[in-house]
């Protein structure tokens, strides 16, 4: 049986969202996992875990499975990136028997920063969403009267909001639109960007509230530097929204069916925020406005790309392979 420390992930953020979804899936399908480290044959955790515990796990011949998304890197996190990476790098290099990456880009980041591992020691499993909550409204809405853009997330950094606002400021003379912003503002320095008459700010919503707002919108806008596998994007895909953003991180992987809606940045694994050009994003926004019906149809044909049933099943396959 596998020990999974679900109780340690109660805060806001991607790992906690994933762990909640995984627990719900395992409980629904009846997969038996252990709440006790001492009664288990293996341990699974996202990001990093206490080395002292993993040292004991090694001595007990337990299998150690680590899930990694992105890493900390100099262009975004400064000289502190080495310290910030220390725990997950230590786990990765010294203890983990198997790694699950969220995307090819996530793997490339980790290989670049922590070193490569053989193919038989890792899998790539994209995140998934609860499709009972995130499902589409299959009517193709009319955008002629007013366009409803939406972006969701926990807004921490300037790269998550400034390019979107600057692009829409650039376009507002030519189009009638609203931008619905959903999620907490975790950085007070971002406040001035929310002072636009076209913005409708919804603060935090539960998953059902987020899904309802997505379904009532036309186009999802996303800006994030080097995202490993953003839940906001896969939620938008599941609700049938065309996604417009930058070709950064795993975006081209997740949006493989509509990559022409992503603004080019660079070919670097670790892109820099200076390479985000809001005018290129504005071009992509205008591009989809002109041909909205086509891209809405494409989006509706790919709403089942990232179901958590598929994601959870792949995790169980890894767990069983390692434990058996």
C-alpha cells in the first residue's frame, strides 16, 4: 500500500489542487492507500518532502515516487533560486525511485536544473479536471454585441496580469469587451492594473463558481511565464473556451490543437519576462475575434483532453507498477 500525505496539502496553490483532485479520484474508484507511513510499501508526494523521512523510507526499501512541476530559476527568482530548489532537488537526486512530470516542459526544466534521468524512471502525466464540474456550453455564442474575455488564477506576479491589460488597453478603441478576472490578488503591487472600466473582478470562487463564469464567457486569456501545466488553462479547455496567450512553458503542449492562438516568445527553456510582447498578444486576440466561430468549434471538439479520470488512472498505473 502507498502512503500519500494528503493532510499536508491544505493551502492555496497548484500542488494542493492536484492532491485534492487525486484524493477525490482514488476515493471514488476505491483505490486503497495508507494514511500511515509505517504501514506502507511506498510514498508518493508532490514537489519536495523531508529528507529525514525519505532516508528512513530508503532503509525500509520503500518505493519513493515524486511528482514535479516546474523549478525555481534565476530570471524569475534571482539568486535565491538555489535555496528554493534545494528540497526538491535533494529528493530528486538522492531518494526518488520514480518521477512524474506534469508536462514535457516540466521535464525539460527539471533536466536542465537537476540533471537527466533514464526514460524508465519517469512518466509524463498532464493534470486533469473534474469534468462533472468543468464541462462546456456547446452553443457557439455570438460575440458581435460584446466580447466576454476571462482569466483565472491566483495573481502573484506581474507576468500574470500586465500583458493582458496592456494588450486590451491597446485594443479597446476598436472593440466592445469585458474582462472577467477570477481569483485572489496576492500581490498588492498588481492593484493598479485592475483599475480599468472594462474589468469585472470576481475575487475568489469555488470550482463550481469558476466553471460557471468560464461557460458564460467567450475567450480565455492567459499570461504566465514558463508555466509547467496550469490548472487554469485545462479548466478553460474543459469548458470549451478558446485559449489565447503566450507560447511559454507547456502552453503549446496543452493547446496543441490551436497553437496559432499563442504569441511567440523565444525557444528558451527558461524564458524571460522581457520577452513577453503585449502587442504580439494583442495580435492574437484580434486574430481570434475575427475568426471566433472557427476556434470555438475547435475548442468544443477538445473538451475531453484533460479529464481527471484519465489523469488519475495513469497515476494508479504508476503506483501499481512501482509497488508490484
